[in-house]
C-alpha cells in the first residue's frame, strides 16, 4: 500500500465549499495530446472527454452520472460555454467549481485519469468485451467496428469510448459507451484469479495508479472506496445515466452546438441524487420529443 500510494500524483483541485451530505467524486478522463492517447480532432492542449459525478448518499443507491462534455455551463470568471472548456481554461479547480455550480453537490474527491493509462489497463487485463449494435468506420477516432460484441485491446477500447461523430446519439451515446468500458474493466478486475498472479497485479497497479491524478487530500484508501462505490453504482441496485436533457443541439451565441440540461428538472434531479431518493436503474439519456 505504501508503494502504491507513492505512485499517485496530486493536484490542487477542491474548492473548499461547504460540505453537502454524502460523498461525491468528480471523475475526469483527460487527453493531453502528449500522453500517446487516441484523439479525434486537431486540438492542442488538455481536454476532458469524460466527466462523471459519482455520488454515495448517506442512505439510498449510489449514482454514476455522466455529464456530456458539451453541456452548456456557467463557468466562474468566464462567459457561459461548454463544460469541458472549464478544464481547458482553469484545469481541475475550475472544472470542480463549474460542476459544483451545475449540481449543487460539493466535490469531496477529484480523480483524473489519462486516456493512455486506460489503454494500458485494458491491455494489462488481456482486453475487454465491448458491444455496439452497428458498424463503424470513423476516421476521427480511428474506430473500425463490426456490429456485435468483440474483445477489444487498449487502443480499440479508447477509440470505442471516444467516438461520437459516427454515433447517432452524439455525446450521449459516447457517455453510454464510456460507462460500458468502465463496467467491462471493473468486471475483469473482479476476477479472483488475479490474487495469485503477482505479475498481473503489479502491471495493473503500475498502469492504473501511474495514470491517476487526484486532489491533495485523496489517497489509496479513498481510491479503494471509490472502486467499491463505482461497483455499487454499476450494479443492479445503482443508478447510471445522465441528468435530464432538453436538447442536444442548443446554439447560444457563438459557442456552437451544445447540450442543454433541462433547467426545470435538473435541480430536483440533483437533490434526489444527493438524498438517495431516486430508485435504482438508468436515468436521463436522449431527450424525448
């Protein structure tokens, strides 16, 4: 544990806002363009293609909620823009503040994972089975996929989780595939045979923690609790999905196409997540016409 704890990188991230009930994790999948990860555009610098809120209430089901990266958001100190702009403009601290403003939840732990690290983890477990019910040949993400379920290596898994231009649901479909990938990796890690495979254990810890950056107050025990909460949220008694969405093509000013979270339903949604009063199962998804 001492060795593993020493491999974790730390960053100032938390806002110091007053605590809210339960425990809330902000999970960000970053792509620095310098870490060897697959990318789907020509943008330089760091981006967050994956943004998730994992909440464990004092009582009730744990919830894993994907925030579309193109969600229209109020960003402290800047004009409203797409959610992932907060990370580009102010790194982890500004992303935390922005998500706190969107959800009303105080972030207790910030965990950022480099996409290249995810690729290494998938390879370390021997690949994972992923499913998609249509053919894809997407040059931007480099995903080539025949409809059905296939065992994907690390590079393919990253492309699978990043592709959106060939997805009829765009950013919403991508969020669903990202949760599928994480669930597949989690299931592979529950294989009890890993206990008697020290070489695989070392490779997993090395690949996993080497890719992780957390806030200054988070250590290996907190990451262990995060893993248990993740498993709970993805289980039959957990909640997964997105917040209520009004439209996936909201175009305010010169920001371009954004995802507009429902301004009427979202506040109560986040309160129910915090209080643990939502029933288990999927939530959100594509808006209903």
